């Protein structure tokens, strides 16, 4: 038996790229930076940053498309996958995190016009601190909720 589970908290490195497989299956791809700070032998503060390739599918990708931008702070859960392809006789490998659960952290991101990004009922996942996963992202009541008092 094995376990393949990843938990990451970090910042989005660039605006997500959204592609549609078929016409109704979106996939979001972006990089996430995680940082660790420590003191070296000389007592100097050192920060190391790791970059992770993130892939998110279906309803959760639609949430990413609408709310996630460069600099957004995210909590992600998922699994590590490796894929490969061959080009000019050389096999290339990519390690990715396929996320199936996401929570947006921090405050509301500012849009280009300086206004806060909101839905029609003035509730974003950041404001409500709503954990978002593929089940809630596919639930039509997620965006249609009239109350800021969410039960979760």
C-alpha cells in the first residue's frame, strides 16, 4: 500500500493558463512558489524557494480561472504525478501536482481597475474563507448562495 498526497501553501507565480479539453472540460496550469527561511552557520537569514507545476481540472479549474491571479496565496492538496514525452530522441519528464482541493488565502486580489473582484452576491472564496474542491466547485449553489454565513 502507498500514499501519494501533497499539501502546499504558496504564491502563484504567474496568471493561470486555462485550456479546454473537449469544449466543456477545463484544465488550469500554473506555477506555485513555496519558500523556506532559515539561518545558516554564519547566522545570516537564507530563503530558498521551490517552484511547483500545478494542474487543476474541471469545476475547480473554473474557480481558478475566475479568482486566481499571479501573487494569489493558495492552500492546495493533491498528488504528485510524472509524465513524459519524447522529442528528437530525448525523453523529457515533468513532475506536476494534480490538485483536487484548494483554499484561497489572504485578502481579496485587486483587479486592474483597482476594484475588488467579486461575484454578483459580493462573496468571493477569499472573503468567505471557503475551502473549494471539485465537489463544491461543481455544485451550482456555490455561486448562487445569497448568504455570507456559509455552513462550512
